[in-house]
C-alpha cells in the first residue's frame, strides 16, 4: 500500500494475503525469508488489546559478508515475486515490490543489515531487478527467528528478542512514530504476562559488549517514553485508540511509560551483571 495508507486490520489482512501469495510461489525456499515489521506483533503475544496492524510486508534477507555474497542466487525470489503477481514499485527501485490484492496495492519490502553500503540498495546476485535496502538495525532478527505459518504457508518469523532488538534500533535511528508504537505495544503486552520475558529475550540476542551500537540504540529508544507526554508514549496511546482501544489516552500513555521503564532497567541491570 502507499506510505500514507491507513494501518488497520483490513490493511493487515491484505498484507497477509500478499505475503501468502509470495510464500506459495516461493515453495520450499519460503523459509529463507524472515518476516519482521508490523505483521509480527500479534503473533508474539496473546492479548485482547487491539493492534493497529500494518499496510505492508517487511522481509529480511540474510545476505552474509560482502566477499561471499556472490555465492548466493536470488533469482528464485525474483521469479516467485513475478509468479505471485508482484511488480517493482517504481522503475528505479528494486527493493520495493507491489501487488494488487482485492483491488488494493500492497507493498513488500526487502531489507538487509550488512556492514557495507549502509542506507543504500544492494543488488542481489542472480536477480535482474530485485534488490535489498541495507539498514542499520534489523540484523538481530536473523538470530532469533522461528518457523511460522501464514495462511498455511511456512516462513521464518522473528521472535520477541529479535523483534524488540530490531524495532528498538529502528525506533531510535529512524524516529518514526509507528516504530515507537510497535515497540511499546509488544512491551506493554509482554509485561502483563511475564515482566522478565522481554529483557531475557533481548539480552539473549544482543550482547551489550559486542553489539554496543544496537544495544545502545534499543536503550536509547526507551528515552522516548520518559513521561506520559513523551513522543513515544503519546504515539502509543494515540495509535492504540485509533486501533480501537477504549481506554483513556493518559492511562494508555502511562502503561507505555511503565512497561518501557521496566524493560530499560532490566537491560541496564543485565549489562551491569555481565560487566561485573
């Protein structure tokens, strides 16, 4: 869908249909794709709280190091996209493809997280048009993924540690309100069931000593939830109400503040214990 399309459950359903078509066309190789982004949160936690949904599909590719990247062949993925009815979203961009689902356009975006060509599109070997946008941050999702099924088709999906690590880094480096919302939504709903789950999952994926930039980015994202008037807390409350949550705006904002505060404290405590 277009960047300004609404994020809601109708849009989410269309995005899942588009993803299912691609997975079906990819066949056994569908498990080489890792699903991240706004489709994931509702798979990670059990809750009655509505999630705003998403209007696109984000897929992370494990490209490997620059010197061995040419050993891979992504022609299969480009062929699957064409077979599923996707076309490049624009003539000069190979990492964004679009398909029409029930009369509505749905975007699928291919992402990577490698050391070279930061914030640039990387050409994929074996493909004539298909590329991947190289971003700083989503890489930990590759380390914490599990087998999942979307509309009967297998795919790899990031788990809670990889999701929060990737989403927290994106929220910090990109500063988009939708990232802050998704980050907080998972933390709020996880904290209700198990206050330690998110901290344990993230520290299992990110080593504060080795992954200093990403660990620092996740901690930094928490600063957007210092008070109920902070940008992250306001974004969470506003998006939750738009998704159908009936609670008061201030109560929702405070939920985000408390959940993120506990998460941040747990991360810092774990880092101190590691260093101590």
